[in-house]
C-alpha cells in the first residue's frame, strides 16, 4: 500500500519578503504605505522567530477563524513616524482576547505597500500561518473598499492602537461608519495606527477574498529581481508578468500633495517624452493613484491599477515618493474581475472618490498604448 506523500510546507523566507515588498509596491498603485518599513518589520520577525508558513484558502477549516492585520493613516506619516515593530501583534492579540477566539491564520487587507508585509511579521511572531490571499488585489485608501464588504462581511469588532499603548474597540452600524471613526481615531493617534479587523470563518474567507495574491506579489518581485540580474528589459518583464499596459512616459513637471483627514491627496502632472512627446498626463491620487488622463482622453481609472515606475529601473514609486523632475513610466493593470462587477464599480469606481466620470475599463476604446503584455488579469 502506497504511503500518501505529504505536501511540503511553503515557508516565507527573508528573500521572499524582499520580493513581496517590491511586488506589493507595484500592486499598491502608489499607496498602502512605504513597503520598505513593512519589509524590515517582516524580515526582523523572521530572523528572530523563524519563517511563517504560507497556506492556500482551501487549507483553512470552515470552522476556524482568519483575522486581518493592517495599518491605517496617511502614508507620508510613515516617513517620520516609524513603527516600533510590535504594534501589529499587540492589536491582533487584543482582538483575539476581545472575541474569545484564536486566529487560525492572518491575512492582509491589501497586498500593496506596507500592509502586504505586516501580516507576515504577525504570522512569524505568533507562529501561525499567513494566508495566500488578500481582500483587494491592490491598495485602496478606505476600510470598506474591500471584497469582503461586497459579501456583507462586517469590519467590526475592530481594534485600533498606536505605539504609545492607546487602543480603541469599535463596533459600528456599517463599514462606512467604521472607516469614518477609525480614520478620525488614527488622526488623533498621530496620523498612523495599527488595526485588527474583518474576522471571518473559513467558509466565509474562501468566498469573500481573492486567492493567490500573496504568491502573485512574490512572483512580480522575483521577476523584477531576476530581470535586473540577467540584464533583461525590466519593464517588458513586468508588463508580461502583470499582463499590464504602458500608459505614459515622461517627466514630472508639477506636483500638488497634501495630508488631509488621514489621507495623502493631490495630483501630479507629467510632460510626455518619446512616443508621448507633446502630450501631458494629469493624475489624481488619494493615497493611491485614482485617475490618469490626458487633455483629450481618460487612460485609466479605479478600480483598475495605475502604477508609476522609475523610468530607468522600473522600480515602483509611491505617492509620497513622487518628486519634481523625476522621469517616470506609468503603467496600468486590470483589477480583479470582482471589482469589475456592477457592485464593485459602485463601491470603488471614480464616483466614490468624487469624480464625475464613468469607469473606463483599462484598454478599452484605445485608451492606452499596449506594452509587451495584454491587459487581462482575473
């Protein structure tokens, strides 16, 4: 009688974290917080406590619980207000105690930016698995802008805490109120705080989240790293792995950026070069890049992904990293199919952010010049 071969564990290494941080910055569309900070937190946790296991959605028993770990606030704050390192674990354990339930696994609310790597640090420190899934497939600036919200999953009970030891437990009537109150609390906490939220059982998490996103993020980072090592065209390799589109190329000639009510808001103007000479791109952002358009057409809008890359290295640039004179390439990546539903567009399309334009599916109506890959990613 043949013995069943046991599936090898997928452990997240220090190098994996490096790749996940880079890939998360690509999918973060300019937001999600500085991935460098989250990377250091996760790598330090792995070095101290060992590599956590990454598991698939199917490996979560229906009657076990998954909790999200995430930061909330303006990404620019992380430049000066560095996290101590244990805030995410403290608030996560506080939610477990409040609910009287132990978490079987931790997962990210968004794979983009710092929030894509914070759960890895939590998993390593608490010796629980991290789920190969997320709730956005990108980054978004508000608590309710997640796939679980489309399935009626409440964000609360939510616990929010700062580095000083202050904490608040929220129980709200809906997720919009959760966002409003949590945002106000995080502002009082210095503009950045840690949260534990969206507790789901295994049955719910399997239908209300996006599978495979953590490993996809890692694959993006690996692709960029190997392309640089092998001296291949980094941009073409990035477009291939993400099935993305080149939207624009040029130099930043104007930038308006401000921190307002817990968000980084503003717009950037890019003067076109090479194939885009004589054109100007205007891009609006609220933590994340929301809309990219020229004088005569819209190139991309949320919920599709708009990412700014350094022109020389193809390394992603966050909204707080934008600077006058930078030479950049802007790419677009199709959002997950669940965002392209009527409910998804109503929740996270341009109208939600106050723009009176319809959602323009990426690549439709000749809205962009194609790169080396197609625009489909579901």
